[in-house]
């Protein structure tokens, strides 16, 4: 009798779990007692069993290794080898490259240690990194270069588009969606990946004191990042975008994801200088005569990052702080020609595709560096100046019959001045 009563409690044509009608789902399965379940609820249940290793096919089998496919400790690149690879693309910045190399090396070892079955194993904590340096010094370039070497999924995201959940912009969980997509929608690979968050300084809170109003793109984003950086299970939309009840989610564990953050932190030098000058007595005294005032970022400390506007909880989850040095004149000169993908080599390759041999005088290169130092835009300034000089030549050369061309200082000066005068007229 009780069984018949149960049959009457189930609404015919509706899923007993989610309540949707058969017209809203692809398949609706019905049991002997009248209960029904749709294909979506079955899929959610299967995913839950798989995540908890409760499927009959996997419950008694050893857990899959979370190390990269085809990767073994024997193939593990040492920090010196990783830095050597970075040296082929990036000039200078040895301190930052060493920090990145060590972090990546330890990340691989951490993945190996996760699968070590020894009873007395030591659990290795994450060493998330924050890179501090002026614009154009190579923060993003270091991230893009290291991505070429890695055997784990890697993605670069921009912190400026992030907002608190419910506001215009992207949710913090979208950075995990990017990594999930970069891994080819492989959940296991996603959970061992590396994320580079660029422009982290742009989410600094607007004042030193907590705001009484909502800071939806500043402190609110920092609060949302805390658990993700430390390690938690997050519901991620595979295709990105806003969350809604009908969307399928993937649960991503961020415990083994390494985070590298970068930011210019414009003006932080004054905070560093103020801190150093106030420590005039006691054991923490700094010899002001030995301070390199041209490179104050080398003295950056967590308290400087905190005073800039990152909350203490976030700074604590980024234990490794390293800086990028301002680009000197010699470094800018080397950037033009030395790296594997040097700017001059890129232009020569472009012209070679049209059958034209392109060359630059030494005086021309010195002129480009002088202008870059004048504008103080770092390596990006080199590209802007070269584009202004080469624009007309790139337009005319493909339809000409020349087989070679040498860019002289006189030619570079004329084209750059013409470009500057054109911009002046347009702005007027």
C-alpha cells in the first residue's frame, strides 16, 4: 500500500530531482515506483562519484598521477636550465628570472611529491609569486616565454577586467575557466597548471583604510581571490561567462595550481623610500649611503605592497616577492638585436618574406635607444619608435623592385619627425 502511495507523489512527466519537464530535457528515465530522473541529473551524479573516486571502475584502482603526461623526475629541468632558456629571449632581469625558475622547478617537484606514497612524506606548500616592475621591463614577456617551456597548462589573465560577482565585468572564477580551456578541457591537467595574473596592482583598494562603500573592482576582487590562491574547490563554467542555474559546472581544485602575479605598482618607490628613511635607528637601520636610488624596487618588502593597497591576506598568499630592474641604455640596446625574437630580427624576417634584405646602421640603433630613454616607456617604447620609422617603408617596399635596404640615422630621424608632426596635427 505504501508503495502505491509513493507512486502518486511523483508528478508525471517531471524529473523527481530537479523538477524540470520532459520537454526541457533530452531524456527522462522512469523507475518502477514512478520516480523519474533526467539525463542532466544523471551526469551530475556521475561527476560527483568520479570526483570522490567512488566509481566501481576506479574505486579499487590506483589514483592517476597528477604529474604531466610523459613527464618524469629524470626529465625535470633544473632552475639553471630554465633560466638559460629564459636568457635566450629576455635580456637582463636575472633576479626575476631566477625567482621564476625556482618557482617552476619547485612546482614540478610539488606535483611529484603529491603522488609520493611514502607515509612520512612532507607536504610542500605553494610558493605563489608577485613580480614588481615598471611598465615595459618584461613581466608579461617572462610569463609568455616560460609558457613555451612548460609541460603543464598555462594561461595569462588580466586583473583589470575582474569584478565582484554580480557586477559588470568578469567573475574571479573566469581565470580558472581560461586555464581549463588552455588544458584542452582536461580537468586533471587544469589542477596542476600555472596562471599568470597581470596588472595585479590595478585591483588595489582605493585607500589605506577599509572603504564603507563597495569597492567592486578593487578590494572586492582581492577578497574573492583569497581562497583560490590558497587552495579550494571552485565551481567553474567550462565556457566562461556569468553563472546561471542551467549552466553545467566543473569542480576545479586549486590546491596545486601555481599563481604568478605581476604589476607595475606605479609610485611604490616613494613608499619604499619613506620606509627606509624612517628606519634611522636600531637594529633595522639601513645604510642610506649604500642605497641605489635609481632602483628602489630592489628593496621592496611585503609591507610596501600592503601600503600600496593590497590587503594583508592577499599579500600573505604571495610569499615570493621579486622585482624587475629598470632598463638601462645598454639593456635597451641589447633588446633590439640580441634576443631570439629581437625587434630588429622581426623586421628583417618580415622584409625577407618579400625578398628584401634589411639592415640597420649602428647610429640608427643608437638613435632608437636614445628616443626610448627619452620617452621612458621601456621595451615597448622601442617597438613604438621602430613602427614610426618603418611604417612608410613597410608600405612601399612590397610593391617596389628593391632587393636590399639600409636604414640610416638620417632616414630614421626624418621618418620619426614626420610621424611625430602628424600626431601633433591630428591631436590639434
